[in-house]
C-alpha cells in the first residue's frame, strides 16, 4: 500500500477517497477536511473564541487539537456526567466510565497547555445521568443529550464565547439523518445542519468534523498521539443510533462514499426546504422562568429534569449494571 | 501474537506470521470498523504480523448521541 501523495508506505486506507495515506499526509488530510468544513459552512471567523465540547472520546479531542492546529482560540468544556462511577463499595483501584473520560481530558489539556473548564452535574445540579434515566424511565442518551446541550449553551453564553464546537463526525450526522428520515421527523430534519446560527438565546453551534468519518477521527488520534477514552459509554450500548450506524456502514462497504452522498446530498438539496417552516416556529420561544434558557414551555426541559430527579432520586447515586473500567 | 480487543476489553492469541487482513478474517472482524495498532501506530491491511507482535484491534464506532433537537 502506497501513499497517494508521496508514494511512501501507507498506514491507512480510505476507501471513500479511493486512496491510501502515510501518517504525515493522512494528518494533513484531516486538517484540510476540517478547514474546508469550517470555510464551506462559515463556521468560525478569524479571531472568534470557540468553546469545544469535550468528552474524552476520539472525536472531541481530535477536534480540539485540530482547531488549535488551524489557529483558532479554542477552550474545552468537560461535563462530568457521573456515568458508571460514584457508588461506594467497588474494589480499590476501580474507577467508572466518567472518571476515565475526565482523566483523559485533563491529561490531554495539561500536556498541550489548553484551557479546560469543568462542570460536574452531581456537584452542581444534584443528579447524574444514570439517576436521571432511572427516574424518567427514558433511555440514558435522552437525559444525557439534554443536559449537555443545556450546560454547553449556558457555559458558552456566560463565558462570552462566540461559538460552541462539537465533535460530530460524518457517521454521526448520517446516522442522525437516517433516523430522522425513517421517522419523517421534519422538525429535527429542519434543525440538522453543520452550523446552527446564534439567536433566540442560543450560541452558534458548529460541527467542524462533518467531512471526516469516524474511522478517520480515530486514526487521526492514533497518529497524532492522542490518548482517548476507547471504551464505549456503557449506557449507550444497543441504542438506536448505533443501529443506524451499523446499517449505514453496511451500505458504505458495498458502495464507498454512500454516507457522504447521503448527508451532503441532504444539505444541498433538502435542508433548505425544511428550514423555512421551522424558522417560523423558532420565533415562538420564550424564556425559562427558572434559569432563563430559551424554551417553548414556562420552564425549560433541563430545569424540569433537575426538579424531577431531585424530588424522586435516592440520597446517593443510582448503581447501574455497567462494566467497570480498570485503571491501568 | 497477543491481540487486545475492546468493548469489552479482552485478549486473544493468534499464531503468526499472519497478515492483518488474515487475522481480522480469523476473528470475523470487519476491517472498516476497526483500526489495527502496533507499537503506537497504525498497521495497514496488507502488512504481515509476526508471532511475537503485540497488537490492538480498536473499534472506531461510538454512540451515545442525545436526541438531535435544539430547543429545551
């Protein structure tokens, strides 16, 4: 296998580009694709302050480093969600999923001198994601996504950041699109875009990795020396999103480039048509009577969740049957 | 060779020499959904792996997406 650029030994194949790359030129490809996405969708202007939502996984850490490599001023925000951690009585030395994720983020930031902001939902809001899932009887990803969106928005506005950047990659976006199309959820389809402009009390949100597939962000991390949380979130196992990814991956194997064509075809040909109706409804948003966040109800979904979990939860965190990560 | 697998974390032994593609085939793992790592760097599919190599086969799929909505 030879690198398409230099003809030296390749370390990775990228079937959707019908090409192989050496480490140096693959890293350059990732930078170029990220820069292209930022420019193509006018995500970040020169000099703007970026808040990167970091989880300790491959995508968010890769994004944080890529933004710095491209010359952007980017700080990280990590939210401790209390997943697979906290309950007493575990053997000494064992730590939970969120503990491991947080450690990866802190080490990454410290080694590079990046500024990291942390929020612990248990300490600051009195609940964690396993408890929220148990009380609401909904899939954990629902409470998790709601909590993260709310806290990222607020931290960005409070901190004076111009934009929130998340590590959603091409596979993520194609899978979300696939799910929304299967259910013809036109409200979600109208909001699915690589850039959500600021307004109505929300900061601008951008997804600079939409031109990179999941395997490519993972490979970027390995080749760039980024030590990330490899283990899957124990609460995400078997969720619908992973099922959609699996179906799209089967199509991609048969016809490389399918995910890119699906997602970017949607952006080019359908997204604008769906956005017109949604824009009218967005003007109806008011402000949460408790925290001031934008909401269509009197109290926003995050404050309702916090109140509900706080009223129903036991004194300590809920133990869920999750794999234990052993500290190496 | 010693092979580290993830999600869940476990180790298996495979006799070498064997190509990366051959090892993945033996383990019924689709190459497009993993990275093969040796000594901290990626190993392409046509590379031969020695009997004394230590390899990690790392999945690249991650989930845990919240609903993609925006307004709270």
